[in-house]
C-alpha cells in the first residue's frame, strides 16, 4: 500500500459512514458501519494486533479444550494442503480469541507482530472489520481481503473464515486461514474460502459424532456417492426420536423445512424427527449401511429428497463377570506368594488398573513401588510407553529442559533439532512420578499446571503439546503430613492421590520364603540353600525390604560354591550377634541341628502359625510343639 493509500482507505470508510454507497461486499459494508456506529472505532487511529496475556489465554483454552481436541486433526490436514503458500490457520473461540494455530515456525515473529498467532484477539470491537470478527457477527463464511479490513494496520492481510457451530446450534468457534501477503484480486481467495468452509463442516460432524455416542445419528447428503464418506450434515436423536443435536447444515435444513429462522435453534431442538421428515424412530434401521446408499432416501416435509445414513447407538457392552475370588491379571499375580495383605492390595490394583484414576503408591523404600506401577501399566497396555521420573533426583538447573523438552535453539547449547521432554515421552501411556514427596515446591506448581491443563509447552516453543496419559506416583513419605506442614501442595496432592495403595514392608509379609525362592530362581536356576542359611535369611528384619533381599541373593549367588549357599556365605549382618541385636528373642542358630533349622524355616514362612506348619510338615500340632520345646524354638516377640 503506497503512502497515499492509507489516506484513501480512511476517506472511503468515512464516506461510507456518512451514507455513501460502496462497491465492497455487503458484509464488509455492514461491518464498517458497525465499527463506526456501534463500536465507535476511528479508522484514522491505527491499532496494533492484541495478544492476550498467558493467564487469560489459558482460561480461553480451558473453556475450548474439547473443541480444540476435536478440531486439531482437521487443522493439521488443512495445513498440509496449504503448506508452502504462506498461510497460517487460526482457531478462535466465540470471543474471537485464537486458542489454537498452525503456521510456519520460521515466520513466528512476523506472524505474532501481525496478530496471526496464539492468543490474538480478532473480535470486531477490538480489531475492526476482520474475517474472524465479521464471521462471528454474521454467522456466515466470508473473506476479508486486504483493504476490506477496517484498521490500516491489517490491510496487507488476506483472511478467510468459516463458523463452527456446536451441537446445540450455538456458534462455538471460527476457523480462519490468513496470509501476510497475497495477490490483489479478492477472487484469488475463492478456493481458500471453500477449503476453510469444508473443514469447518467436517469439524462440526466430528464434534457431533463425539458428543452423540449412545444416540442415533442421521447423516445426509445430496449425493449418494459421498454419503458414507463425506456427508453434508448430521442430526442426533435421543431415545424417543427427538432432535438432541445437529450440525450447522442440518440446522439450516430443518429450519427451511418448517419455515423457521435458522439463526434460532431453539424451535428445532427437542422436536420429533417426524416433524421435519417422513420418518420415525422405527424406520431408522432401513437407512443403515445394511442397505445400498442409493436406496436410502429421506423425504423432507417440504418435498426435498436427500440420501441418508443412519448410525445406530452401540449396543451396551456385556457386563464383565467378576473375576473369581483371588484371581488377578497375570501382570499382578506374580507379585505375591500368598500373603494376605499383598493379595488385598493387588486386588484393589487390578480393579483400578483399567480406570483413569490417579494412584499414589505408599511404602517404605525398597518395597517395590515401581515394580507395582509397571505391573498396573501392563494390565492395560504393553505397547504404550511407561516413563518413570525420580522427582528427588532432578537437578533444579535441568528441571524444565528435562521434563518439558525444548524447541530448536531455545537456549545456548540447545540442540538444533530440539528435544522431547520426559513428560511428552509418556504421552499416550503412563507417567510414573517416583519419590513425589521429595519434589521441590517450585516444580510442584509447574507439574500441577501440566496435570490440570493436560498440555505442556516445551522451553522456547510457542505452541502447547496436548497430553493424554495416566499418572501414577509413589512416595516413602506421608504426603498428607507434608500437606499439613506446607511442604507439599494440597491441590497437587488431590490430583495425584485419587486412590492410595500402601505396600507392606517385607518383614510384615508371610510370603518371604516364596520371594526368596523366586529371586534365587531368577538369579541362578540351579542354586540350593542349606536349611540353616535359609532360616537365618528368613529371620532377618530386612530394613531395606525387597531391594535389600535382591542384593543379598545376588551376592550369595556369586559366593556360592558348587551351587550351594551355606551359612558361612551370609554377609556379616546375618551373624548370630547381629541377629540378637535385631531381635533379642531370636535364638542363635550357629550350633542348631539341620532338623531344628528346617523346622524354624517352616515356622517363619508360616508366620509361626503352628497349625499351618503342621499341615505343611504332614504331622499334628502336638508333634510340632514337642519339637519346638526340644530345640528351644519360640516365636520372637
């Protein structure tokens, strides 16, 4: 635009405001009048593009979260068609705020300066005549090309926009395609307007299908060839055959059928489908894919004939039978040898595994919290990622880059290709936050934001990455006590602890002997252990829990001669004096006979339940008691 052009543009708007006729499109003419008469905008006062602060943008994005998710694939498919031609796609909410966008990252600075960016506001009261604002005002697709814009700041741009209506007939969003430069002729944007209009229609269809699961949906088209793959519109029906949702094309169709104004959906919603078509609920099966598409004709009350495709609601899934008492999924069944507390814990884990409920695992260090977390993950998926983060081991200086990743060249030393963060690596799977109680407060705030918004923004990036993941956490600390002391955020605690599972310490488990045998088998399949050595291991208090037991087994496997673990192979912590310090009531076993050692091993495995030990040994209780007195065996206090 030459130096004189802005003055001519301002003068043209002023003459239109005074009542002069205009060669502009009627939509542009009416928008200019609204800008002057209603919004009191001054064409001589240039106003730069406005970008909302992050906090306000977040509010708008949260309100539009469902639509953003539904529209995203449509935006990306459209951008692939437009890539390389200098266009950017904006998805704006009903207030004109851009809540999602797709564009060339190399043009980010120029796009942000022009307002073609995430968070920009394109309402008419703010920006004057523009595609998004005028589309909101009219409810119709349109192109605002170059000096159609009210504000001279925007006259280099060409913008084509189409409305996206929600299933209740309310305008919910606007899809816009804009470019910083374009040919002067407005007709050069005709194909662009067609593409944006068709994409908006497909987003509406996807939105209706997503919201109408469980209801009949009737899709229609003027052509039988495109009926099943790309229909013109769709209507959702409730169980009584009344209209419960519709796309914009369906809204116009139903309104014209009864001579109503399409801009008011209220008279359409809740009415029987038979008010609009020669059709009732019982006739819908003849419009399903079981019939040839050319025979699926639908006749409106005004005589219009359309091809229709009725989609039946899914049949209720058969109720899953309750598993037999004690039955566990394979991933969980191998974590216990019959301990009652572990069996109850794993039963709860099995019921929680298919849900999205966040689970917090609590237990002493070494009890196997990560092993349980991986087993819960495997109950539902072996293909999706499982990413474990040790929250206590994250250095403050690397927290952001490690967790959130970074864009190419985001900071000095950043890789030229960027890097995906650990949280994004878990997308689609499970994120396991180990030692969550040791996470710094500053990081707790950032994590809370990720969990609340279900998206992250890599360091140096401008577009968020949507997340869909299961969150499991673990701590050896009492999180409720940390919340009470102010060391842990209460809102984060409730985000993480939808359910809490407490893992028992190894010394409290009755299946210690089973676990010992299992670890011996995993370490070396041909290892044997002498009864005295076994009894000494079973009598240990195991302050390090399963982790300590595993380390000891690996050590013994390395020291064993001829594949036999003997009493002398045990570490110093298992010497008689050490045992006496652990439990003064535990008898020294150095001089015990092999028979005494065997009996003690069985009693320890049975948690000193004499009846159970007798059954295992194949004798009666009095015999067990007699042998215990003979060898001086008694249950530790």
